[in-house]
């Protein structure tokens, strides 16, 4: 009987250490799962935002190209006027070039605005993810402290 109690007394610290290690491992696994989930969610959100931004930029570029092509066709159709009224044709060509430049600048401004909005949305998402990761790590540290207090 005495041998059993000695054995139990010797095994008790190992049981406590094993329990402590398993609690700590479970705490780390849970924290890792939450952090990885938050980071995966941020990555997916970033991919969606990039796809949205690329679609907006592509639409703006295609619209600008279409307008440039229409302007070129208009200018090409005025070639007969160049022979009869060179100064009038030159004036039309300059006006058309200024209009094209203005449309290109509007397109650049639209693209810059879309880019800034995308960056703002990504910044908000990153800040939210950072907040959730900090909360996860803070709760994990609290859990580790509780586990440490149980040992002491």
C-alpha cells in the first residue's frame, strides 16, 4: 500500500506538468487558429479589393481607348478639309488633341481616385485585422498567466 502512495506522489508532478503542457498547447493552437483565420480573411479581402480595383481601372482604360479611337476616326474623316482649308483643319486637329488630353487627364484622375479608395478600404481592413490579432494575443497571454498561476 505504501508503495502505491509513493508512486502516486512521484507521479503527481508529472501529471501536473502534462496537464499544464496540454493546456498550453491547446491555448497556442487556438490562438494560432484565430490569427491564421484573421490573416486568411485579410488576404481574401485584399484579393477581392485588387480584383475590384483592376476591373475599375480596366473599364476606365477601355473607355479612354474607345474615345481615342473615335477621335482618331473623326480626325481621319476631316482629311479632305485639310486640302481645302488647312488652317481650319489645323484648328480642329488642335481642339481634338486638347480634348483627348483632357479626357486622358480625367481618366488619370478617376484611376487615382479609385486607387485611393482601394487603399483606404485595405487600410481599414488591415487595421481591423490587426486589432483582432492583438485581442487574440492578449487573451492568449491572459490564458498563459492563468495556467502559470495554477502551477504556483
